[in-house]
C-alpha cells in the first residue's frame, strides 16, 4: 500500500512540476512579448536601432520555445476536383469518450459523394494529434469520402469514463468499420497498423462484413525486424520501469484529473531526443531567417513546429499495453495477441486486399516491420496483395510532403480502386453463376 501511494504521489508530482515550470516562465514571457513588440513594430523607434532585428529574433525564438502548443486546426476548407473548388466541412459522426469519428464531407452533391470510395483513415495515438495527417487527408479527400479517428487528449477525459487499453482501441476500430460498412477501405499510419490488423482479423473471425482493402503504412507489425531506437528502448527496460518512471496523474486543473497517463510533454522530449542536432539546427536557422528578413522560411518553420510541438496525453493502460504487446512480447507476429478473450487470427482474413508501404529511410518503423503483415495474412490471395518501399523516404515522408503526394498516394488510390473493381467482378460472376 505504501509503495502504491508513493508511486501515485510521484506521478502527480511529475505533472505538477511541469505545470509549475510553465507558470514560473510566465513573467519572462510577458517581458519577452513586450520587448519583441518594441523591437519589431515598424512605428516603434526601437525598431530602427542597429541591433533591433537580432534582439527581436531572440525574443521571438524564446517565446516559441517556451509556449504551449494547443491542438492545431485542420485548415482544410476545400479540395480541387476537375479544376473546380469543392467546399469541405468537418463533422463529428460518432463521439466516443476517447475518440471522435470525424467526416470530411464534400459539398459537391449527394450523387457525386455516393460514387466515391469510402476510406477510414486511422490516425496514430502516439503523442501527436490527428491533424498531423493533414497532408494525408488533403490528398485522400480529392478522390474519396474520408473519415478520420480524431483521438481525444487523455487529460481531457474524466476518470468516470473508465480505462482505455489496447483492446478498447481495437473495439473502437471495429465499431467505426461496422458503422461505415459496406465497401470500406481502411488506411492506417504507423502505430495503428497493429490494432487495425487485429480489428480486421476479429471482424473476419466473427463473420462481420470485411473491409474491401486495408493499407498499412510504416507500422510495427513485427517490431523484431530491423529494430530502431524506438524498439530498442522498449526492449532494454522492463514494463515496470515504464510504469514507474513515465506514467503520471493528470493534475486538478484538467477534466481528466487523477487519470493515469503517459504525458505528452514526456513524449515530446522523446521526439526531440531522437534527433537533437536536427531540431537545434532548425531553431538556429529560424533565428537567422528572422534576422535576414526571410519571412517565407520563418513561416514554414512555424507551420511545422506548431504541429510537431502540439502533443496529447496517452491513457496509461493503452501506452503500457502497447509497450508490452507490440514491442516486448511481439504478440501479433507470434500468434499470441488477444483482444479480451479472443485470439487475433490474421490468417482468417480472406476478403480484404492488403497493401503495405514502407519508407527506405524510416527511423521509427524499420524496414520489414510493416511488410510482415503479408506473412501473417496467409488467407489473402496473392493477387490481392502489394508491397511498396518508397525510395529515399523517411517516416514522416510516408504520409506528408511532396513524395507522399507524388509517389505514395497514387499507389494507394489505384489500389483502392482496383480492389473495388475486383470486388464488382466477383459479385458479377456470383450473380451470373
């Protein structure tokens, strides 16, 4: 009892220290904001002093490094279709305690929308908000009706809603897929490849309508293959280390007071620690862009880090389940993954086409980790499988940026449409026989 109480108190203290640090910086931030205004406003006499631009750049950088980054806006209000701009609206279709199923509704008429393939994009629950997939959505919505899993920050979910573990995550995906069936394709990016494969496996076992296609991108289906620094950290430490050192309790100022979480600020420190030189260099370049008056480059830096620095808290049960199941026990590739009392059997999947995508230079999910899905889904016919390794592409390039738009997305679009055509031919043959 004393040990449990000590762990509980240290968890609360960890989060309180973070909050206290932010509060302590408030006076400095206030002074910095005033100084920046004096040194950068064109009507201020201080703005014309020789050192003003350099000093203003320093104040700007301090403010950005110390500020809180809230969940960004999607910023997708329309899409270009056949040379015309089609308006979009974002609607919450299903609201669950830990996730909202949102729809990007196109306003080009019900007939046009009904003719488009349906896609459920499962966003990662790994520290960043679903808006990290903004580029992914912007490409998909031009040719598909798109729904996205918009995960809720753990600190905002009251304790009365109970725990949220990996099994609950899988059941969420099954519920969303049933809601959107039939003729649904599922696209998963990074972390959700494992629960999505588990969900589709259980749907096949239970006799539910199977998704038409599943696309898995840069995920740890078998984390034993080409292990990265992320994998190595999980295997070097016992599960108890993670529970005692990185799990905290949400402080009283948030709706999720007393919920056990893996805090977003710790996840963010982990992100930065993986490539400290790159982030330090990016901030130094930003400072120099401000001094040189290169507003375009400075704005590009702001856009990237506004998203990168916006993090959310993960429910502790889900985080620890993932560490154990995916990165320590390798339960899915070993055939030992359970959701509740049900064994996950990927070999039961027969009616769903499978496309796996990896980046040649992915330093989060190593080469072969996603492709391993083909070794598990032995019930899928060879004609319904594809694998693509994107040359020169890192982890984030799999789902955002120029190479995503030019190299990867066209393959996904073709695969989904080919799967639909194959299904139509199969139905036609069944009716004629």
